[in-house]
C-alpha cells in the first residue's frame, strides 16, 4: 500500500537538511572571516583562537595547543548505547600565495592566502560541531573533531597523532573531506582504496670537475651527468613499475653552470615521486639512488642524495567509504552525483590518520564555472562555491549518525 504520508525517517532527514541549510549564512561568514586572516602551517594562531572562541561560546569541550596550533573538540552523544568514537578531521592552514581575487573577503595579509579551501574545511567542521552538539540526544557514541595545522607542509597530522589525538578515548574510525574544484558543485568523489598518492621528494647534487668549455677531456661535466640522470629516471615508471600501478617521477629543478664556455663543476636537481601502491614505499628511493650512483660512477662524478618520504598514500577503508558513499548519495541531489573513479596524484597528510585507523577521505565538488569559481587549487584566483559548505556539514552529520547506528 502506498502511503500518502512521508516515512518518519524521511521527515527527520528532511529536517536535518533544512536545519543545516539554515546554517549557510553562518558557515559563509565563518569561512570568510578565516579567509581574510590566512596563516601558514603551525602559525594558525588567529584561526585557532577563532575556532576555540566559537567552541567555548557553544559550550563544547575542547583542547587547544596540540602540535602547536591544533585543536580537538569532543562531543558526546547522550543517546544510550555503544561507545564508539568517530573522528572528523579538518585542516586549517593557508599557502604562501598573493591573492588576486577582488572580493570583499579577500586576504588581508600580503603573500598569504587560503588558496586550497582549508578555510572552508574549518567552517564545515565548525558547523558540524555546532549541529552535533545541539543534537547530541540524537546519537550514541563520541565525536572528536580534529582541527589540524600545517597540511600544506611540513605536516600537522603526524605530530597530532604523536600528541595522542587518536587515543583517550580511542578513535574507531575517521572521516575527512577536501573541497574540490576539479569536480563540479553537487558531486562527491569517494572510493574505497587509494584516493591520493604518496608524496616523496628528492634533492641531488652532482659533483664533477669544472674546466674550460673547449677542453672537456680534462673535466667531469656535471651537466652531461645530470642530463643522463634526468633521462634515466624516467625509465623507473616506464620500465620498473608494474604498468597496472600508477606512478610519477618528476624532476622539477635542475641548476648548473654560470656561462656558455665553462664546464660546470656541480649540478643540482630535485624532484618529486608519487604512487598509490603502499608496497612501493621503499622502491623509488632505492631505484633513484641506484641510477644516480651508476651514472655518476661511469663518469667519475660524485653525488649527494637527500630523499624524503613526505606523506604515504591516502588509502580509504572499504566499509567506511561505503558508508560515506551511501550518505553522499542521499545528500547530493544532482544527476552526476557520485564520482567513484576520482583519484589524484596530489598528496595529503590525512594518510597518517588513515594508516592508524580505518576511515575515508573524500572530495566534495565545489567548482561553479557560471560564477567563475573554477580556478584550480593553489591558484592566486582560487575560490569555491560556498553552497558546498552546508553539503559538507550534512554529509559529516549524517555519516556520524549512521556510524553510531
Ligand atoms: Ni588542500
């Protein structure tokens, strides 16, 4: 029999949505306030104070000064039942970029800008904290909201974990989102397994023997050695990595020499490595070192290699990804909806949390070309459609309620 009355749970879901959409003006206001005072990693003092003040006004228990500027808020559901713990993570740092947008809420600081949307992440996390605190009678379990510094580098996730944010009470699962201008507003990119790549960096100096440009036999030409290394490094992905695995080796820096008729004594190069498969964690460092050592040896050059494993790949847990996906399917009402094959070779230190506890990181589409809000992340004109803010809150809130069910 078809009822003419909506199902009870549909009514309550609609109420959740209406109530969260009503938060839109506040979400926009918070986001813009944070946007005007962008701060670089581990310097998020004004941002942290802003967050702490709001949490305090709302009566939400929280701890400040974790890993310098990080904050953890704790919201305990009052519905009787199991005591699971869900963490929601937001990053809050800006980038060393001069903003070129001409908007009323433009960055007030020279050379610093929220050009990645972390101002939006912070506003979404605040909105989520506010809503869940107001509705703590609707869920059982504990929510930890983690406001993390320095995602853009050198990385705030690791020191926050070291400071114990995943313990006491122990976190069972973690979720987080990135506003994403590579996807249109009204879409969510979510998948099980690898979502974002590992980030590794290397810097190498080649020591040859300089001399006259016309008398090469008396020298060890660091330019020739460096050129061979750059070319040979490209064979790692094409010849050594299983073609089923995706990977990138990019040499982004190469410096040598001072003038046209002098053979350069030293050459410096640097690059980045990206991959999804965690089994490759030590592979690239080893292979790069072998190639550099072999080529240098064959030319009589010496080298110095500095290799940094910055972030591991972002790997989503299948179960939590399915939960986020099912919620997002309800929240997102556009026909494009869910984009399951959304992956990027960009990196994120959310990966450190996901190495410790199962969880899901996902992309919330935020581009709107009609409003010219479709510049890429890290661009001086980056901005996003703020209509995405309540969508983010609704996904977090409903994931929370569903997780504790
Ligand atoms: Ni970002």
